[in-house]
């Protein structure tokens, strides 16, 4: 008999990712002990040796809950029993910038980046699933952040890869049960104080009830379609930015005005970020205000963006400046 269908689904997903790597490469699985990342760890431990790939794991202790350090330490030998090596438990200090969810995410990725560099890993595998993708699309819709936000999480970004984006959360849980893997449910995932938890436990079930089953699959498919569109617009914006940027770094207003709004806003956002405005603090409303210097000019003064970036219109150009 072959493996349980849920186990097979996770292994096939991992196998597709490993094909792009080279024999002898090291991959690290980011594992919290939850069903998604534990199913990913088990699938990677099974598939990696067959592909000639080395596989290890990193678990990050955010220190936000009683007993979190003990859980992280206890997870290490369990991951090693799967055949993963090296395996590390890393403690991080979570700040406050951007709210609790963003701060924990930033601390986690910083630790994973350092671990990947230390071990020379070719890739870090994340356990986000199709359901996580659906939640991300809804959160992007609520923020009104445009096509790139609605495109959800990319399957690959830098050295991070998400093999399970096409696999449902129920499948990862079934895979863990089939392999007798004891999982841990993070209480933050059910805490209504967190926006994603409310989307997961209130919004998506309400949509399923009102519109019928398959909402998560439809949202994930929407993300893929938006990603294709966003990639095309980004490529257009690459070319446009080079064409409208002058020698002093200013953007020619007349050339900006001729661009489609979707392309123009991308050029404005990119220029603001390159000048020093933090991407996580730069929202659509900020870019809308800057865009009015192009499309609705009536002599208004400079615009101030997060990060201390100042934008003013002068002599037919938008000048971006961040005082030292």
C-alpha cells in the first residue's frame, strides 16, 4: 500500500520544490510544531534524501507564551527523529513596531535569515497552506492595498519557499494524524485579538456558510491570477521608472501623467521606498496623496511620508528628499 493520501499530497508538494535545487544543497524547514509545519518537516525529511538534498529544521521561540521555550527545546529531538539535521531552537526578542503580529513575524524572519546564512542553506521552507493564502487575500482586500496585496503570498521569494500553498490545512492535519505526529496548536491562532485569527474563525466560515464550500480555493486561485497581473504591471513600472527619472533623481510630472494609474502609483511607491520610506508603513492613502501632485496639482505644498520622506513638486518634477 502507498502512503495515506494526505501524506502523499504533502510529499508531492515538497518534491516539486526540491527538483529546483542541486544535489548536496541544504534546505531548512521552519517548524513551530503546528500541523502545517510539522507535516512539511516530515515530507521534507522523506523526500530530501531521495533527491540528494540535505534537510534540517529551525524552530523559533518568540517568548510570548508561558512554556514556549520548553516547547521549542522539546521539538528539537522530535525533528531529529524524522531524520532532519541540523536542527536548532532559536529564541528571539519580539519588539512592538507594526503591532504584535508584524513584530513577531519580523523577529522570526530575522532569526531564520541568520540561521540560513550560518548553515549555508539554499532554501528555507515555510509551512503556509492554501487556507493561509485565502486569509491573506481577505486581509489584503480589507486593507485596500491593491493588486499586489491581493496576490497573496508568493510561492518563492528570495531563499524562502512555500511548498504547501496548494495544500489545504485539513490535509496537513490528516497527514500528521496518519504519521502519528503529535501537533501543537498555537493559542494565538484562536485569539480574537489577532486580525488573522478573526478572519480564520469568523470571516471565512461565514463566507462558506453564505456562499457555499470552496471559498478558500477560490481566494487562492484569485491570488494566483492577481499575481500574474501584478507581475506584468511591475515589469511595466520597471521600464516606466527608468523613462521618467531624471539625472537629479526627480520624476518628470508630464511623463508620469501619461502613465496608466496602476503603473504610475507603482513608480511613486518605489521611489518613496528607495528614498527611505519603510514599505510596511507606506499605505495606499499615502500614494494617493502623492499622486495628486501629478493629477490634481493646484500649488499644494510638500507631502510628508512615513520615514521622514518629503515630496514636493518643483519645475515640472517631483522631488523626493529625506533629510539626513
